[in-house]
C-alpha cells in the first residue's frame, strides 16, 4: 500500500520513519532560511536566527534527513551593533537574516546581511567551531539574502538583493581574501517583485541563479521559486519556474533554501516552508530534484508541465544513520551551553553562570527595561518548540535564592507570551500565571524546589502544570494558543527578573523536553 505522506505529515509525522522513508518536515521546528552544502560524506546547513544569540545556527547531517545543531557562527550579537544589547533589545524580527554557507580553500565560509547594519562574514576550519570573529564587510541597510560564489578561475563573487531599491539582485566581485566587496564591480543581474533568496551555482558549464519572487497564482500573491540559467555569468539569462506553489493551506510555500548533490549523484533541495503563521515557525523540508533539458525541477511533476509540486516524503537519500533527537535533555553539567539554546538578544554576561554551582544554570535577576513588558526582560534563554503530537517540557528550579520583587519561571513566546512562574513579595513566594498581561494568582509555594511543566499538542494548545515533588503535577492557568511572531516560531524557555533591583537568583537544575 502506497504511503500518503501528506496525510502522515498532517497527523504529526515527521523526519526519519525508521523504514527507509521520511516524511516532511524533516525538522518540525523553526529552522528557517536554510542553505546547505556537502563536504565529502557530511552535509552542513545554516539557519537564520534573527534577534536570538548566538546567531546563525549550523547543523550537521549524514543523510539529509536527520539533523543536529552543532554550533553558531555569531557568538556575540553586539559585534553587529548596539541595538542587540541587553539594555536595548531593539532588533525583534531583524538581526541575522538568510545567508549562505560554502566550502572553499579548506575553510567554511558564511555570509549574511542584517537589514539594518549591513554585510557580515566569518570562516571556520571546522563547522562545529570555533568560528572566526565576525567581520563587518559593508555598513549599509536595505539588503538581504546573499551568497558567495567562486568561479573556476578562483575569482570570488557575491550575489545579494537590495530589497529597499525595488528588489534589485546585484552581483559583486570579491577581493582576493573574500573579505571585501569590489563595489565598482556591482551590476544588477535581475529584478522582480520580491526577488530574494539568491543562490549562485555553476553546474555542467551553466551558471544558475536560484531565487524566489512574488507572483500572482489563482488570484493570490504567492512566493515562487525561480531559476535563471546562462553560459555567461553576467548573462543574458533564461528563466524557469521550478516548483508550483499554491498557498498556505496547500503547500505552505517552499522557497528559501539550497540545492545539494549527494555523493552518489542525486540532487535534493533543502528548504523551509515560507508561509508563516503556524506556531512552530518555518520548518525544514527535503525535496528531490530532477533534471530535464538542463533545468532542475523540484518535487514531483504531477501534470507533465515540467514544473514540480510539493512532495511530503519519500525514500531516504542515504540509509544507516541514527534518527534525529529533536530535543536534548539538559542537566547543565557542561561548562558551556549546548547549541540548541539561544538567548533573547545578547544577554548580560555577568548575570548567568554554569560554573558557580556545578550542575545548575544560575540566572541572576535583572531589572527589565520596561515594567510589565516581557519582551524587555533580558537574559531570557529559550529553544525551539516543535509541532508533533505530544510535547512535554519540565524544568526543575531551586528558588531558595529569590528575593522580594523577583519573578522566575517557564515561558512561551512569539508575538505574544505566556508564563508560569514564582513571584516573591514580602518574603512569600506565590505561583503566577501570566497570559500576555492577564494574570492569575495561585497558591503560596512553601518549598525551595519547584517543577514547572509545559504540555502542548499538534495544534499548539499549551497548558502549564507545577509540582512540589516532581511526581504529582497540578494544572494551573488557562490554555495558551502558541503562535509565531517576529518571523520566528514559538520559543520555550526560562525567564527571571526583578522589577525593583538587580538582586536575587534562581538555579535551574534540569530542563527536559519529551516528545513523541
């Protein structure tokens, strides 16, 4: 019986099915703006992180289906600019946008734009890090979605979109060390409404400029994946649509991504589904690529027009590798944070520690930049949530270091937020539920330890629970509909602040994420 991968995906199936097949998404969380390369038998993917720190996630796979986060390119967002600092937090939805990764001269190269500060790059000899300190190539604004390319003669180029100027796609030469643009060399090689997501390839003697643009299909604006092809780098180019997109409800618009060839010669497209609005964000997908008359086609040619359609699963490209562990339980035994953690903007460095108390994440309370504004609380640490049938996050807190006016707990946030936490006033600690400013008070907490739990389903309906012994959990607060915001999927994590003074701390002993 043939599998209906679309139905399987809608029922919460994802990734490696353990029988030689896979279901899209291969990662059911917010791994947006991907680009991918293969080096020998290893695949590496980058994913944008916007206002989260560290920035630009780097993932590794052996089979294009099972992925794990291994590092970040940007250790300190303040190297980009001061608005990312803990005392400003002004870059929601901005920051590290889509970039590209390439392997050249025995190094890994990553380039990206931020929409406000300009063009940045870094290199590493090992994609797991360390990455070289961020290099600011060009201070500008209004640009995005760049990609480096080295031609057969060794000359380097960079393609990028000036979205502030009618979405013109420019091609620049790179300096010999690839750390500067030769601005006088810049030319516009393409323009269309919404043109972005550019990647530049040379395959079988042709130059291919991959990009997406906004077109009308069936009376609605959709983002369409296009390819330009030429024998000459500067054109003239022919143009072809690579995959039909039918809107949010049908295929969720696969667009931003990259092409990659396996070691046995097959081609694939790693992409996110660009239509936002789902709580998990823009998820990572794998689609087959077929070549016809010298053009790639993404997905499956259903009606024989040479343009692909979304594919929701199929045969794995490569077998024999372990299945993805979506979430990693953390006992905080390491002296460095595991790479699935990211802070909301750049944290205040002296207000957290993994070494002051071995086996705990210690978070000192900071005063929010604005009272009663969750998005102005610094040093909130979080990770991606996933859209699968069963999700349970449980964190154990030692709250004996709390002081008056301090609050700490478990949070979800996207465009809105919802928290369950402990608030201390006049020496008493009280349970508190806060749904975007709508507060429900709970019982006094007499213990120095508390377990806080978040449980959500495939639809992103979340409920909180608490326990004083780690075994018996009591539901508290209403149902929170998780959602995305600022171009990010929902995040789940730990927050801590003091409205009046920088005093008090909490120790997080563990953070466990269970999923089906």
